[in-house]
C-alpha cells in the first residue's frame, strides 16, 4: 500500500508539469533579486458544505431569512479578487445534496457555478457520493477545478485517475501545496454508492503527502482541505486530532461538522508548531477569508521566511 501511495504521488507530481529534475534548481527569481527584498501577500477564500444551496434562503425562513445564495457569493469573491493580486479559492466538500437542484440535475449547476467563480480546488465530502461513484464521475466534466483526496484508495473504480492526492499552486514567489482528506464513508453513505473505495488512515496519508510537498516539492505553505469534521466528543478523527498528530501542515480548511467559526483557531502540531484551523458552517451562508503576508528573512530560500497572518471574520453572504 505504501509503495502504491508513493508511486501515485510521484505520478501526479509529474502530471502537474513540474519535472522532478527541476526540484534541485533554484527558482528563476532567486537569482534575479536578493530574497531579503521581497514581500508577498496571499488571500485565501474558502467554503464548505454548501449543499446545493444555489438560491438564498426564503425571506420567511426562521433562522436565515434571505441569506446566502451563489450569486451573492460570486459577487463577493469577484470584489475581493479585484482587490488582491494573489488569491486562492478552495472548498472542503459536500457540494451536493440539500435542494431540488441536486435532485433534478445531479450536481451540474453546482459545479458550473463553482467553475465560474474560479475555484482552484475542492475535496470530496460524504454527500458528494449520494448519487454513487458513477453519478459523481458523470458530473466531473462540469468542474473546471481538481478534486483532491489522499486517503481514499479509488483504484479499480470509475474515480481512478480522476482524483488527485495533492496539487501545487503558484502565487507570485510562493509555492503552495494542497492536500485533501475525507471522512470514513462507512455508515454515512450507502455501501453501493462507494463500492470499491477503501478508506485509509488520514494521519498516515497526510504525513506521507506533506513530507513529499514540503521536502521534495519544496512548498512554502501547505494547506489541508479536510472533510473530517472539526471536533467530536467521542474522540473520532477530526481536524483537531489531525493537527496535533502531524507536522508541517500550516492551515486546515475544514468541513463536515457545519461548524460556524467567527475566526480561525490556532493549535500546536506534534512538534509544537502552530496550525490554523477554520470552517464556515454550511449552506453557503459565509465565506471564509484569511490574509497572509510572507516576507524573506534570509538570503537562501530554504533557510525560511517570516509569515504574518491577518485573520478576518468569516463573511456573511
């Protein structure tokens, strides 16, 4: 299993268009200017569990009157994108299920809307399997962004070669590694709807992936898109447990538990370094936003840089 996982990771790395030989070569900007002269700003926007909520809630809804809606989200994203040079837009899963849009169209409008909004990546939630593997595969051509998961073994299923374990995104001088993790499907999804998919240990899969992204691909910042859930009373695998049992994940963008967090929390990882965790509830009612400023502190890239985080409250839509 470990050999398959490592080979899969390497194949996907080659597919991104970044040759393995290039890993030993300094980036072009490194030779062009001193590293202590640069400062890079990065804005990360994120959603989770929007559950096919394309329209706003009805005006007479007891809890969320007139709130939410894909059009408002798109307008807010476009506004922020116009203000920022370097932005990433991500989703932590459960795009499907919750309104008649999904029942009638199977996910096509949801993926088309996310593509129009310019999502960079998404991970898989349990409800994304509600029409089975074939139903999900049928909708994937409408998604102009990748689906990332490293702890579902999808070999010998229709999802093989359609799900990637990680992705690298460049924004300015920054190389950002993104991995995805999914919740145990057994007990949440009808067995026929995920037949052939094997659930693998999220901590081990995350550790293997992060080691590759950090030390071989030399990513500056690592994000985990997690559909594990923020926290459980019974000690079930969660974002908090993941953070405390791994190294080198900088940010966990979560989903599944529909946890409304006004601002991110910071916890310590296995070696005492900070990990940021954020989740923005459900139904597309909020848009998560995190702003970072990266600045060099040494003349050699591998010796590190300083990073400041400017947390903003999740934005009501």
